[in-house]
């Protein structure tokens, strides 16, 4: 399954939305990498096993399932999470890119690639639709958490 969508961060035409800077958005993504617990429901712990330059190997403990992911940082631009295949997880990836088509008009692009088949039975397609909706909600929650961190002054 390939699933991609945009979330608008700043809308210069909407004064009700608190504007974030690119730096705040980037630091919010870094917060998701360093401490994913607030961002991933069900996550019990995260251990960084290895760090080399702009790459990290993490172990994510979800209780009955433990998965490893390779995180690649593209400074001030994006993050890629590559889930390593294991008995607990088939693997896949999530890329989050910061896009700025005009100065100050920020978006996050979320792109998922998984082993789920999109052209299966009606039941399988319904499951894929459910997964896409869950990913979208998780991404909206991610932005909400980043906004909360920014409002608290945690992102500079």
C-alpha cells in the first residue's frame, strides 16, 4: 500500500491558526524521533540503539510487539522511518517532508509504503481504507502535538 497526504501547517489567510516557523516544525519532527511516546499511542518505550551522523537505529516496545526502525534525518527538510522486517512486523516506511511552496506557507507531506495489498478482496480493501484513516488521524495528532510543544516554548 502506498498512501500519501498533505497537512497544511500555516495558512496565511487564516488568523485563527497559530503560525509555526520552519525551525519549530523541524524541531517538532526531531522531538518525534527523540521521544516518540507522546506521538505513538501504545508505545511503552523507545531505545536508541545506534546513532551515526543523521541516522539512528531505534527499538520501539509496544508491549507484545517490539519493532526496530532506521531513522534518517534530512536536516530542516524531513525524516524517513524505515521499519525493519521482523516476525512482529512486515516492514514498511514513513517519510515526512516539510514543504514550503511560498515563504511561511508550510505543509507536512506524509508518505507511507507498506506491504498491504490495495487490490485485494472487498474485505481487504476495507481494511486498507481503515489503515489509511488511522494513519491520517495519527498524522493530525502529530501536528497537534508539535503545535502544543511550540506553544509551550519547547521548540526553538
